[in-house]
C-alpha cells in the first residue's frame, strides 16, 4: 500500500520522552518493517520536495540495520 513508517514520541512530559524506545526495535522487527522514514531538510543534491506545502523538507529512508547500528540504541 506504499505506506511509510516513522518513529515518534507521544510523551506527555519530559520524564516520559523516549520511555519505550528500548522496546521499539524489537517491535519493528516483529512487524516485518525493514525501513524507517524520516523528514529531513532539502539539501543542494535534492531535486525537489515531495509535497508543495512543505517545500524545504523531503522524506529520507534508513534501513532497520542502519538504524540498529546507530549509537543511540547502544545501551550502556
């Protein structure tokens, strides 16, 4: 259906920001999602925005493997 999956945070206070992110990668894997989409500023190498209402942003994709290797997910 050509849908996109992106991460968000529905916290209702500072103490809840990222509360369940430690569980999100496993949930994404179980759902069979391989790519995460996110909005980014349009750079000089981008041809054009995908939505004329938001002319300075575009969608970017990161694979689940790339996301997992980011330092944010390293529990230490």
